[in-house]
């Protein structure tokens, strides 16, 4: 049949990630046709401000011609090559050099991968390899936190601390130890200061390490700001206290910079914003502004040296992906990093972040707003049924999803994590565009409040 609608063709051809397939059949897809700047347009021509930069990634917005040109040129010159077995290519080398130069702590090598999940999966494999190299075959347990998001491969799903990624997948793997989420608003005890909260979390971490045996614990994974877990900004002294515990027991810190990397929190990396000294950093998303899939790990000497020794001994480092450091993706990433530097993206973020952060805090007195949190150009508004007692809405109401649907009506794309509404716009967003985004959010919040009141 030739008269099938786009919606019908979508429904009959695709199983969508992170989507309720039954509900999808009822409401159909929002088909995005093109984008320009901080806006995308659907197939009817309606415009939306992309309040989440797609999936926290399109830092330079849509329509950046320099990235198009970089991709086209590399496509013509060398559309594919790889890094296996002593082969190399210039875009990968240039990217490795740039990333090492940007690193906030001394890093020894870059390893190029294709997605955030692959980068974290690679980190897990490096941790095991290193432990074997060091003659510590039992020191392989890893710690990740409740509400963390580190990917969805069979291994990284277990690092991820969200039920939706575990239920019916027979996950998580019990070898992943779970630490508390540093969300003071939800996790702080009555009368406990933010500082005391951080101290308690560090003490709980130490107790867990001691109970497991420090000789069995290899690494701690952490996003500087948790993204998919609801945009959790840790207390300022949280990471320094956690770092002290990790140092004491010779445990590696893996900073998952997939969302926070490249300016999102106001510094080049979230690790700088929060005083982390990672041994491994994983990054993706903003690395290519989402224009092409690419991710990377930076590893320090402490990780590199045993890996080199072991690989030398057994003959090869037996890990790598066909598309790891793909030349077209790498060329686009190099160009992206050049643009961040030339346009001084960090200064721009410093300039406009208060418009977003103060603007959102302007909603803090709204009866449905429990907490507004954020830093740089990442933020969340958490909706609650009772402000005083912080009581959440009954999840079956879908209040967060309803707000997101109303925002879409008003031309604003946001994302709900439960009843926390996330903001992570393109980093190039202007103050005026932020004001417009906040205005559209205000309309959606009012609609949602009226719906809840019914
Ligand atoms: N780590 C973090 C912090 C993320 O936010 C994500 C994706 O949202 C990932 C890892 C996984 O990245 P990918 O979806 O590219 O596999």
C-alpha cells in the first residue's frame, strides 16, 4: 500500500529503544525532520527547542557546517581505516593528542571506541587485564552507584544502577557492588548537613570496601553529575572524601564524563568541577557534538603500564572495535574540539549558565516543585506531590511524562526521569533562547498543575 502514513510505517517497522511499545502504537512517533541551532523541526514543520541537546550530546546545536565539511572531506580522503595491528590514521592520532592535552590530570594514552557503553565496557576489561597483570587476580570487583548510568551492554548495564536496565534482563551481575547515590535532597537524613551527608557516604563506602576485602575491589565508577539518574549534583566535598577512601585502598577511580565532558558543567570536564582525580576517563556525546558516533577513554600511567607489560608478555592487547576511532568520526571530533576552543565555549557556558540556573530556581516556590538542581548547562526540576514532606507523586500517574508531553505541545523537548525533568540544552544556546525555553517550560508546568488538580 502506498498510502500508509509515516506513523504507520514507523510502528510497523521499528522497535524503539527506551519506549513502551504498546503505548507507542497508540501515540505514534514524533518524527524529527531537520534541525538548526538549538531547534529541531518535525515533519509537519513545527519547531521545538531541544532542551536536552538530543540525548545530552548536540553541544554545538544543529546545522554546524564546519562539522559537515570535516566529515565530507574525510569521507573523500579515507572513509574507513582502523587501528588494529599497528595500523593508524591521522584523525585518530590528532584526536588522541588533543584529548591528552585537554585532560585535567596527567593521562598517558587515549583508546578510541564508538559509544559511551563501549568506552565503559572497555574500562571494565582494562581493569580486569590490569589486575591479572599485577598478579592480583582477586582484585576485580567494581563499585558503581545507585541511579548511575554507564551504558547498556551486558556488562555496563550492571554498572548502571537503574531498575529499568535490569528488570527482565537477569541483571545486575552480583559482582558489581552498589554504593549510595549522593543526592542530598533524597538521601540526606533529617537534621543532617550536606557535609555530614558526604562524610557518611564516604564512611559507608569504606565500610563496604572493608567488608568485601580491599584486596578484592579494583575500581569505583562515577559520573561527576549523574545524568539519567535524574541530574544529581553531588555536594562539593563528596568526591574529595570518596577519593580519599579510594586512595587509601588502592582503588582506581573511573570518571564517566560521557555527559559532563567538554563543558557541560562549566569546566572542560566534570572531574575538574568536582575535584576528582580519575585514573580512567570515559567520554562520548559532546566529543563529536553527537554528529557521529565516537567515544574515548583516557588512561593514566597506573593503568597503562601493567596493560603494556601484560600485552607484551602474552603477545597482544586483545581488545578493539572495528569502528573504534573511525576516521570520519575522529575527524569530526577533532573539528568539534577546535570549535570549542576557538569559540571559547567555556566562557560562553559561564556567561549563560546563570540564566538557566537562576531562571529554573525561579520555579522553586511552585507548589509542585520539590527541588531545582543543576550546574553549568545541566539541571533538573523534581516534581513532588507534597513539597513539605517531599512525597513523590504516585508513579502510575506519570506526572513527569505528562509535563514532557505538555512541553512538546508548547514546542520544547525535555526528558523526564521519573518526575525529575532534565535540562541539558546545546552549549551554544543564547540567553534569549534560554528565556524562551523557560517560558515554554512555565506553560507546560501550568498545564500539568491544572491536570494534577483535576
Ligand atoms: N555514560 C553516561 C554518563 C551516559 O549518559 C550514557 C548515555 O546516555 C552512557 C554512558 C552510554 O552511552 P551510549 O548510549 O553512547 O552507549
